[in-house]
C-alpha cells in the first residue's frame, strides 16, 4: 500500500481534528463506491495472474486501502493507480477506470494493451501524472488528452525495441496535443511518429508549455533545423532528441538554459561546430552528442565547479588535445571519446578523476606514454584505449585497481616487458587485451593468477620463452585465450596437463606457438572456436576434433601446418561456420563439406580428386570457397552454380578442363571474385553475364580459352581486375571495356587479338590500365 504523504507529515493533534470532520470515513479507508469501481476494472481486464503482483491482491474480502497499486486521499477516494508491469493484454475501452474522477496519478506502463488509447482518458480531468509508456498502445494519440489541463507529467513513450506497437501523433499533431497543457513540466513521447519539421514542433512547445523542464522526443521522426523559439522554454533541464534526422547545427543559445542538466542528441546527423560554452553550463551533468560524424568541436577549459558526470562524444569529429582542466571534472563517471580525432599526450590531470567508472579513448590519435597516476581511480571498471599510438611501458598500476573489470590496450605502440605485479585479493579483472603491441620478454606469471580472468588476448607481440601448461592452468575461469603470433612455445608437461582443466574455455587461439602435437582437447564440451594454424602439427587431423563443444564447433583453423590426412571417422560439425585447412599436405579426395559452412579453404594441399558432382548441395550457406593450388582434375560440376550466397570462388592452379560452365557467368549476380587461372579450360567465355553483375575480379589467365570477349561483360560495372592473359582469345581490341569505369587492372597479353589498338571517343584511360 502507498500511504499518502499527508498522513506522515501531520501526525499531530491536527489529524484528530481532521478525522472528527468526517466521522464515518476512517483516514485511508476506501469508499465502497470506489472499491466497486476497482473490482469492476479488475474483472474487465485480461492479465496473467501468475505474474501479476498488484491486481492479484484486489479482493472484495479486503479494503482497497490494502491493495497494491492503489493510493487514496483522506476521504477514501482513489487518487493514484499504478498497474505497471501487470502483464495486462487487450484494451480498456468502456472501462470503469474512467469513472475514478479524483484520480491524479495513473500508471499503465509496461503492459501490452494492443489497442488504441481510449478517448475516455480525457474524462480524468484531475490527472496530473499520466504514464502510458511501453504499454502496447497503437495508432493515433487521441485529442482528448489535451483536455487534461492539470497534467504536470505526460509519458506516452514507446522505446522498448521489441515492442511491435506503433503510436503516431499526426492528426491531431503535437501542437494540438499540448495546446491546453500549460502546467506541463515533463513530456516523454519517445518512439511516437510525428514527422514534423523543426519550425513546427519547436514553436508548438514554446507557445503552449512554458513550464517544461523535461523534453524527451527520441526517435520521433523529427527534422530540423532547431527553431529559435525553443529558447523561450527557460526552465528546460533535460533535452533528449536522439535518433531524429535533425540535420542541423547546435545553436550557441543552448548554453543559456541555466538549469540544463542533461543534453542527449546522438544519431541526429548534426553538423558544424559544437559550441564550447555548452560544456561549461554549471548545472550540466550529462552530455551525449555521439554518432554525429559531421559534428566538429574542441573541448573547452572546464571550470572547477563543473557538475559533469557523463560526457559521451564517440563517433563524432571532435579533435584537438585534451585540456589539463579535464582534471576539474571531479564528478565524472563516464568519459567516452571513442572514434574521434583527438591527438597528443594524455594530461597528468586525468589521475584526479576519482569518480571515473568508464573510460573509452579508443580509435583516436593519442601518443606517448601514459604518465598520469592510476592509483586514485579506485572506482574505474572499464578501460579502453585501443587503436591509438600510445607508447612506453604498460601501466602496471592499472592491473591492481580493485574495481577494474576490463582493460583494452590493443593496437598501440606499448613496448618493453610486462613485469610481475601485485594482485589485490579483491581483483575483479575479467578481460585483458594487450594484443598488437611491441611487448617482449617472458609472460609474467601474475597474469595467470588473476583468478576472475575470463578473456586474455596477447597476440601479435614479441613475447618469448616457454609457457608451461601448468602455469596457464592457474586461470581456471578463462573462456577465451589467444597467445598467437609471438615467439612463444606452449608446452604441456606433467600428468593431468589437459585443457579439461579449463572447463569454461570456448575460444582457444594458439597460432604460431610452435606446437608439434595437438593439445589434449578430447572430450572438451565448451570449445567452439579453435585456431592452431601456423604451427608444426603433422600426421592426421584427429577424429575427436569434430566433436568439440559437444558437436557445436563453429570455427576451425588448422592452416599452415604439415597435416597429411583426416582420421576416420570424419564427421564435421553441422554448426561449423569456418573451416580453414589450407597450406597443409592433405591428400586424396576433397573432404565433404559441413552443411552450414560459410568459409571453406582447402587451397595449397595435395588433393588429387575431381570436384564432387554434388558439391553445390553443400554450398547453401558458403560465401568463400577455395580449392586452389591442388592437383584437381576433371570438370567444374554445374551444381556449383546452385550456391546462392557464394561471393568468392577460387579454383586456380589445378588441372581442371573442358569448358567453363555457362551458369558461372550467371552466378555473377552474387559472385564478386571468380578465379580459375592456370587450368586447362577450353572453349569461349559464356556470354551470359547478367545486368546486375557483381564481379570485382575475373581471372581466367593461363588457360586455352578461345573466342572474343563477350559483350555482356559490359554489365559488370563493378569490375576492377580483368585478367585474360595467356589464352587463345581473338578478335579486335575490346573497346567495350572503356565503358567499365571501375576497371583498375586489365591483362590481355599473350592472346590472338588483332587490328588497331584504339577506341573512338576514348579518353585513353583504358590504355594506361593495360599490362
């Protein structure tokens, strides 16, 4: 039960006087007529009684003052009704709800009424707070809401992405809705389709709701520009206009909103220079202008009295250096400058941001060592500085922070050794990514003693030495491990050295780790991503590898080894998405393909069979397929043309013969790369390229192809590389190629073309491309 504030504030003899005025109605006791209306309401509602927490308490056996979601005034009349998240479905038209004439607060949010908002809502003239957000209402918002002249808060937003319901505010429009709501202070219409230009919706608000403090119109199909009339709303504190195609500048007069606490305008196609002075509004706590790539700006000198708690500028075009005054933002908890154009060194003053929880400076142009002190950032949980040019040694103090959970420092220029470091007993570190730097020396044992560590990425550095398996075993909670492409030797030794010691591992990448035998992964139930490429593995591919992850293996890369055969039984996972066996010594027939594989690379092996006649039946989801550089013979089966999503087909450097199937030309609707060079194909190029040809590369070099260049090739407007060299093609110089403007490379040498080399009305560009 929600007890009216009145009864708490005035527990004095005055209460006795009030009670004596109405001796037949106890304070808070429900009037019979009001209780009857509520029970009628319940009986007409369709709701899930198993999930309801309020309506299920409504019973004729108890006074409605004891019912959840019901508030009463001192005379026993219902003034507040909260039925949020009650799993109500279907509508409330002709409901007894609208006879509760003293209702001041109504909350029907987070339900699924799947109906229009009833016109009768306008009968509740005493309402000051109305919340219909995410309630499954659809269609036009009724004009009768404009009759609720006492409204202080109106929320009809639909921002839950899974909601299929749609609301619109077109006729009546926004101006008609708010025309009588002069007391309105908070307006939430997120997700309501208005389709209104800036001059219209800005003027509608400024002329009707002078007391407005909160304006939330996210994803309303609004357009710009922002009209100057908006600045008349002097009380504005919260402005949320994200996900609208405003296509406007942010005017400097936004800084005149002296009560501004939150400004959220991301994904709005803003452009121009962002006014610095907005950052300096003393009351501003939250600013988010992210994902506006045409929005430029520089950071100001931040005053010491700044209230900023959240500053998000990611994927905009802010640039310049971070000012030393950024250390004045003592209240800042979230700093997100991801994918901007900031430069220079990070200022020492950042060590003063003691409230910082989230720090993202990734994808910028920061340089130099990190010289500020991390020790005071005790609340820091998430650090991302990837893709910069930061250098010097890794700041080890960062690893010892008690709250840090994720550290992402990849793709920088950090160098030197990573020394052993103290680990606090309360360490929360779950993700550590130091990949693609210049780190060297032995891996510190301390890293593997981070007991909560789940993700460890250290590839593409210069770490050296031997990593014993029993050391890795210290991190029993690891779910993803990547030690690839260093100068490391991963060794398993001693009894019980098995990856079953890592029951949570689902991703294991040990490429170029000098492995000479397969690690003991047999019966591992979680691994779905395995990369053992570029090692010294030899002999057979073990049968149990296809059973990893209980048969749910998704990604397998064993390329660049010395493997010669596949141990039987060979039964690839039905879930396998990537299968890469290229650059081995595999022999015999081409292995059967996994049914759902998207990427298949069998190139650079010693397969000697023909391509199976039914190969197309196994390419239903394949995007990349390569069997190049083998010893394949026979023809290209027509079934290969049944692959609906194939984008790269590489059959080069084999002994395939006869004609190129005509259907391969027609496949170029999806095919981007067709490479059949260095085979024994004869006949002519099929003149069957479709109008919507997508080819980017066509390589037929080194065959015995005859005839002329087909005229339909002109439809391949995206073609960049055309290699027809070393064939027996004939005819005049192919002037039709001048019309393919995307061409960058043309190879025609060693054929039987004849006649004059030249084309009428040609700029000569085509001759510069010839090789």
